[in-house]
């Protein structure tokens, strides 16, 4: 069932419990939603809980964290020293980890090109951005005063990461490079990121135009989850580890998402935890109602195994990119992706065409 309008998802998740008092529906695992004598309250509550406790909550908290980031960078502009830089770096890390939760379940971009572009181009410019672009070189030119800070790719999270961390440099060396152009650029970037995160928060907040449709809500949610699992496997792990066709047997940590700050492993764990929260906050109940308990149990098991592999890293993913455990993590994410697909099939939905990069 192809989702027709993203706006339908959000009301289903946020107000269906309040208005859902008509005929009872449930899933039978073969025919999608069917009329029965069973109460739909559990389905309604599950969707509402996923929205309230994961999607909407994370969007709000991420926006709030972006304001903390702005404040820390303003302080760095006022007092440029190692202490203030480390504080700004810490605020950046918190912003990244909060945003991974939003991105992992980003239903706002499912059928809205504008909201999709915010996530894929304006905020990060990583998943859909050009891998050949020399972001560091372009920013160095900006900091030197020979290039203007115009392109959106130079105002997002990846650009801010390089601005605050350089090429994995220590704070003392980096502070010496913090001229006024670099400091001003960091502030511009943080404010631009905050502007987009406010748009995401407000998009989820506005439910007045949304229509009710349980099936399309669940279908959209699952298709977003399986697409994000593919991105996690191939783009965030496979490309850096040399496990996709494009970079086969040519691992390079520089292709990891947070190479400059060495936060790639933390980001991956946050995405996996977001999946777990979706399951715990309602997807498990939906699967059980749809006679897909075995599928969601398999999904939970594969998530637990992937998180255990993440915890086995002694250092960063950047430092251990060529280790066997990274290949094991890649395969564990593949299993998560397959289990999301199995759950879609178990609930009798159609999987959208996945867009892969490099495999």
C-alpha cells in the first residue's frame, strides 16, 4: 500500500486514539486491516505512542539541543579558548546524537520533497550529498576569506563538524586556527541547522490538516524504517568499510559519516536505539495484532545483536574500520533490514522501492 500523503501519518499517530471510536479493526496478517469484533484501541494507542514518545518527542528535544549548540558557539565567539571549544564540541555531539533519533524515523520526508530535502541536503548533505565534494577544502577557503559561505552543503552538520573539529585535531591546535571567519561561519551554520530543525518540529506539531488512515500510517512508518536501515548498512558502514561494490575491499575511515569528530559509532548506536524505542513504544503491539509476532521478535533479536557488536569496539569505528567486527556489524544491519522487510510482508504491506548508493 503506497502512502499517498505524509500528512495522514501524523494525525493517525497523534490523535487517532482520541477520535478512534467507530468500527473495530485489526490486522489478520493476510488482508491488512479487516473489520472484526476486536477493539482497535491497541492499534490506536500504539500509533499514538510511537508518535508521542519517539517521533514528536525527539524532534522537540533535537531542536532544544540545537539552541544549546548556538549558545555554546556564541560563547566560543566571545571567548576563544580550549575550554570553550571543547564545550562547543560537546554540544555538537549531543546535537548529532539527538538528530540521529529524528533521522532514523523521519516520516516527515516520506512524501514531502521539501521535508526530505531538509534531511538529506540541508541538514547533513551526507546520505544524498556528493561524495566527491571537497567540503574541507571549500571550508578552508571560506576561513581564509577567498570563498563565500553560500552553498547549503557548507552550512549543515557535516560542515559544522569540520569547523569545530578540523581533521581530528586536538583542541590546542584547533584554537590557533579559530580566526574570525571560522568563528562566524560556525555561528551561521548552527543557526541554519536550528532553523531547519524548527521546521521539522513545526511540521510534526501541525496536525490540523491530517486525515485518518491506520494502514497508511503503519505502511509509511515501516517503509521509512527499512529505508533508513539500508542507508545505515550501505552508506554509513559499507562505504567506509569497503563492503559495497563501489568501494569493494578499499576501506577508508574518511568515508564514515562523522570522520572528523570520530562520532560515527555513537551515531550508529543511536539509530539502533531509535529502532528499539519504536518497537517498545508500539510496533511490537501492532505486529502482535497482525499475527506477525515472530517477525518482530526476530527484529528485536537482530537489533540486540547489532548493539552488542557496537559495544565490542575498544576504540572508535574510525580506528577499527578494517576489523572483522565491522564486517559483522554490516551483516547484522543487513539482518535488521531483512527483518523489517519480513515484518512489512507479515503485515501484508508493500515495500517501497529502496534507493541504494554504491551497492
